[in-house]
């Protein structure tokens, strides 16, 4: 079988396997893109929810601070009104703290003198003995006159020890000198109650803190962290890169990686933040991604397994077909080959002779003549009777080797056509050329020097007949003429070449 035909089967199976592997890779890539999209969607969803929640927190805190600031400003304005200052204590309480008394979550409002001692108390007509001379809010107003509303560090308020956030404003005399501070407090528990209704997950948290780093509120609350300075954290400065934004960093105090969403609270020196651990976000998409990955892996593995099995089957069939074709080719060769000499047999000769006839009858300028040589081992029956059939078979093989050496091209054919008779077909050769070739064959057989006691000269010889197919002559006539020339060579004494030349016979004797 032609090598290209042998390669066709494996090449086809490899192409099929490559196509299925390519499809598998496309499915895997599409699944990977789907998983990536799921991950991106989960992050976007959590980021969007965190931003919406933080906007609600920022609005809530800013509104409450503004509301409390109105109460503080009312007290500042009232203390600067001589009519209210000179009123009886009960009437002054009503005038100064009427609006503040309705504020949910607002603690006591105190007016402190220049030494930090309370001289007006929203809870009692007689002020409690409270003093804050070292508090950060008191020192800030004492040192500067342009502070405005000041949000101080959280502290525990006597007598119950509740954590509160102080909000304060400066009091001044008519000449602008420092006259003290009006201070109100917001209960941290009030913010915890508000934030508890705004949940973004069990492991998530909401907090806000001062620009200087002190934590004011955290939900869910951890009391030991209230007032803790966060400015030393590696990611703290990122809260001030923009007015709002998001980033991923280790959380505090657990160190768990989390998505931070932050924004500034109104015009105040406060930052609000919502923190969601990344493992919470991962839990939104990873189980589905794992299920998809397992399903795709099973699908792709099955496809690859079936592909390999199919490829092996195709290759097995290809090999079987190749073996069958080789066997058919061998059978065809055997059907056209003489088993003893290895030369083409009578069937092959008949086919080659028919082709030569077709070419000889073709149109002119492609018409091709041919010559035929028939040869026969002289007195071969006597040789077999004398030396045995095995020796006779060796003689036939030796003659066949001589003929094979005399063949000069793929169109020339030497065949064993029966018994000790051989034929040589010479397309394109004239009668004279065929006679010369026949003479060389005769001499080559004689030079083998195979003993034959019953033959003239004491050795194996052959007789040969030659004829050229004439124009319009049938193949049967040419063969008959060549056969007649062969018998004439035997009649004239054997070991010679007799050719039919132009319808007459002439002999060349060795």
C-alpha cells in the first residue's frame, strides 16, 4: 500500500482527537469565564450593597449630629441672652433646654465655665459637680476660637459609666474672650441600636471614627475597642485618599482580609466604614463555581476518554484496513507471480500483452510497436528424467534470473508462461532490437554452464523465437508467429534465435 494511504488513517484519527480536545478546551475556557463572571458579580453585588448601606449610615449620623448641634447652638444663644441669664432657674431650664429635651439618645447638656466646671446642667436646676478641664474638647475650644462644632473623644459619663460621644461649642464673652464650653453627649448605645437594624451579614461590621483615628462606634460592639486609636494601622491613610471608596486589606483586630467601603460623614471630621470579610464574598460564588468545575471536569474528562477510545478504535481499524490492503496486494501479486521462479505468471503476461496490443492499435502519433520473444529450455523433459525434478526447478530459476537481468525498464516484462517456456515482451522495440536482446539471453544461459548430458554441447541451452507485431496485426497472430519461430529454432537444431522478419523467417544459429 502507498505510504500516503498508510498515513491517512492515523492522521484522520489525530485530527478528530485534536478537534475534540479543542472543543474540550473551549468548554473549559467558557466555564472559566463563567466562574470569573460569577466572582466579579459577587464582588460587585457586595460592593454595591455596602455602598448603599454606608450612604444610609452616613446620612443617619450626619442628621443626628446636625440635630444635636442645633440644641447646642440654642444653649449658646440662650446663655448669651441677658434676659434668659437673669431668669429664675426653672424658667431658664425651660428656655435653654426645651428643644434638647426632645432629642432621643442625647445625654445631658452642660455649660462649663472657663475653668471647666459645670455651671448649667440640663438634668437639674442645680448643676451637678462635674468638671472637664483636661478633656480634649475643652482644651480645643480654649486654645482656638474658630473650632466650631467639635466632636471629641468618647468617654464614660458619670454616674452610670455609659460610653458617650461629646459634641461641644465655644462660649465667648462680649469681647470674644473664652467664656467656657457648651457640651452635649450622644449615647453610643443609641448608634449601636440604629446600626443593629442595618445588617450586611453575621461576619460584617459597621464603624465610624474620628479623623485622628479614635474609634467612636462599632457594630457589633466590642467595648474594649471604643476610643482605640486606629491611626497606626497600615491601611488607615487609605481612608483619606478620596471622599469615598473601596479597598481590600486585613481587618482589625482579627487580621482577616476584608473589603472596606468608606465615606466621609457630611462636613464633619468623621469617617464611616462598612467591612465585609472576603471569605463571605467568596462563599457567595465558590460553591457554585466548584459545582460547575466538577461538572465540566467530568464532562471534559468523559469527552477526552471517549476521544482516546475512539482514536484507538480508529487506529485499530486503520491498521486492520492496512493489513487487509497489504494482504490483498500480496494476493494480487501472488495471483500474477509464478511461485517457482518469482517471475510474473501467464495471467500477468496476458494482461501486459493486451495492453501492448491496445497501444499498437492507438491513434498515430501515440501508436507504439512491440516485439515478443518466446524461449524454451532445450530437451528439458530429458533433463528432468536424468537429474530429477528438483534440479529441473533450479534450472528454471537460473533462466528466470537471466531474464530478470535483461529487463531494462518498467514497461518490459519477462514471464514464465508454462512449464519450461518463458516470454519476454518488449514494447517499443523493433524486430532487430528484439533479436539482439534474444541473442544476449541465449548466450547468458549458455554461460551458466549447467551440465546436461542429453543435450547438444553437454549443457543447458535455450531456443528463442522473435516476432514484431505488424501494423493492424492482432495479438493472436503475433503470438502464433513467435511460437512458430520458436519451433523453427528447435527444428534447426536448438540453441539458436529465429526471428520472423517481414513475413519470412530467418534464423541465427549460435
